[in-house]
C-alpha cells in the first residue's frame, strides 16, 4: 500500500532533478552560443549565408555545448533570436499556444553592432511521471518546454568608432 506512492515520489524526484539538469545545461549552452552573437563572431562567420543556414549554425553551436544531450538536442531545440528597440520593450511572442508548439512564431535576426538582441531557446523535454507531467507540461502529450533567455546589446564588432 505504501510502495506505490513511495515509488511515485521517488520517480518524481528523479524526474525533477533531470529537468533541472537539462535546464541548467540549456542555460549554459545558450550563454556560450549567445556570446558569439554578442561579439559579432556568428554574424561574421555566416555573412552571405541564408537565414536558415545561419539559424542552423547557431543551433549547432548550442547543441555542441549540450554534452550528453547533443543528439537529442537537434530534434528538440528551437531558437528565437530578435532585435528589440529597447530593453523595456523586448517582449516576445509565446510560441506555445493551446498545447502545441508553433515554430512559425520564431524568428532569427542576430542584429548588427550595438543592437539589442533577445535570444531564446526552447527545449522540448518529455515527462514520464504521471502527476508531474500534469503539473509541468505545457504541450500535449506530457512534454515540458524548458526555456533559456539572454538579452544583451551587441558589442561594436565592426569598423565603427
């Protein structure tokens, strides 16, 4: 009688720990990859490339920093990179609506020097513990969406004074 709730509690604790580990890993990977946008390294390396190629290269940079999740990352990660007029007006649309993830709501605009950029990463993580998936999931099917966000002003990486 006690074993069922005990195992549910143990699995719930393990799954919450896994969510925190994945979330921390995503934050670290996003921070490292976002630094390449902030310094202009990404824009310079992708100069002349299409927006889709540039986005794919940025996502690869994130996934390369996600260590044990690298293979899983490529199919579960979405990014949204946009410029903003100001730090206080940097509101972005939520791609999760009615239990579905809308990749079409995401953009990729790394900006030029001295522009304010908002970089968001969305990682879809499937949950298995029944009660936990009801509490944490944002997508249908018991999938949580872990989000990492970084907002910064690009450095003067061009020839401007």
